[in-house]
C-alpha cells in the first residue's frame, strides 16, 4: 500500500485552486488515472495498490463511477479558475488497470472526454498485466480511444518473475503484444533488471525476447529495494541477497547496447523508443514539469507549481467524493529553490537535456569538470544543454549533486 503521504498544507474541501496561481490555459495538460487494484502484491512494489482482501469498505465494481465523480469535480475547479483544457495525454496506471472490465476503463475515459475533452492526436496509455490482455480487451480499449498499451513483461525468465512475485505466464507477453497489434495499438514493454539471482545471461535473454516482439517502446528499470516491502524484509532477514550495484551497471550497459543495436534510441535514462513519435509523451510531461491532474486514490497532481495528493485508501477516497468533497489530502507550493532543484533532477535525465541557463553559481562552474570526467556531452554543453553521456546516465545522481551545489 506504499509509504505514508507527504506532509503539506490542508487542501480545501471544494478543491479550489489559489487565486494567485500563475495558470496558463494554453499549456499541455496530462491526465493520470490511478487504478489501485492487484491480484497479488509483488514483493518489490511500494505503490498504492490493494488486493481484494485489503478492500474493506470499497468495491472494485464501483470504482469507475467514483473516479468519474472526481473528474466532474475537477472540471468544475478548472472552470472556476478559467483554465479548463483538453487532455493532451491520458495514462491509466496502477495497480493493474486491466483487472477492471475494459468497459469500466472506457467509461473512465469517457468521463475525461466529456468533462475536459481529449485533444486530437492525444496519447492514451493503459498499463496491463500480460495475463489480462486478449483480443476482446484490446479491441474494446482501442474502440474507447486508447492508443497505447504498456505491458508489464518485467522478465522472460520464470525464476526471476518468481523472485519478483510476478504471477503472469511469460508466454502471454507475446499473446498480449499480438492482440494489441491486431487492435491497432502501439506497444511498450516494461522490464526490471537486477533481481536477486538474475544473471547477466538471464537479462540478455529477456532483452532479446523483448526486442524480438518489436515493441515501439521499452522501459528498463533497475530494481530498487523500497522500505516496507516484502523484498526489503527478505533481504534484511538474509533469505534473499541484496541487488548488486556493479551487476546492475553491467545490465544497464547491456540494455543500451542491445536496444540501440535493435533500433531503439534512449530518450530518458531508463526509456528507449523506435523514434520520437513513440516516446511516452505522458511521462515526458512529468520530466519537463508541465501540468497534470491525477485521479484516483493516492494520485498526485501538479498545476502551475501547485502540488496536491489524494487520500490513499479507496474507501476514504470514495467517502469524500460521495460527500461532494475533494479527495485531496494536502497540498504544497514549492519555493523557487525547490523547483529549480527538481527541474535539474528531472530534466537532466532526458535526452533533450537541461538548459545551462537554469544553473546557478557553482553548479554552472561544475559543467567543465563533468565534461572532462565523461559524464556530460561536451558539444551539447557548448550549445547550451546539459545532456548525459552513457557513463553520466549510470551516475546521474552524482551529476545532479554537482549541478545543484
């Protein structure tokens, strides 16, 4: 169920935005829809998700209508602020969105379309477990306006999936990809590397299996051990080994080599696409710090520098909306220093880079040494952008520290 929510200022019950917020009604607007349901809890996961045994006071079958109520409330808030606009991207995340009937996902998308509108050419993504996708599901989603399926492959190796508590049949990844293609959907495959017991050869096999399916996009994330998870407890007890940092670095380099060789270009530290059209526009909006509204239990939002987050449990979320109140638990308005730090942290991760003009003092002076150390691309820096080399991507946190001193 994830960690505790951050502290913040009280959020108004009606969700009203501050009158002095510097709103831009022409800015891109992303919509995130959080579906917090899973069949089982994966041992490494610290997301805000719930299995059926943890859903006391809430029902999955009511969720689409409850979330639609939040969409209606948000539409009124944006109208009152004079900044309602069509969604340029929509992303169903979780949890496992495809645990819900595809018709429920379609109704949630219809709520967004009816209240905000969906821009022409918008990217609409649904995350999916491979076991939950067949022709009927893919066709229903495509007919509803979904354009992209993000399939949680994680690994092609059964023993790695077992360590991660992933229960899907790895053979169903190909089945899900084929169903998505028949429905005309773009496909992303999501991978995790560095699980205890996973060898470099295991990882190579997963990458080769993924690229053979010819997805449009691949995400490859190093396994991170989060406090409070089953995996963290196993490592603490000594029953499972801690992921090896050096091996994970080797795995990252192998991923970059194999994906590049298969025609995929990196555009964010952990993401590769066949071309610019197939980059995740929704996730790029996060990295660029543009506006998005997150709907659902525990979802976070950002509009014009204001951030807020919803109550976490589906029952508390539903109770607030049934009472006609915003489900926002709290909000904050980071100061200029915090926002500059976040911009460096996020924008330095993407291939388009961070403008050198955003750096101050010692951070700007550090650029020359970062180039000399092979962490930042020299020609891009001369042109005014901080772009990480591959070595810089491996040491991205160190680069950020140097740029923000």
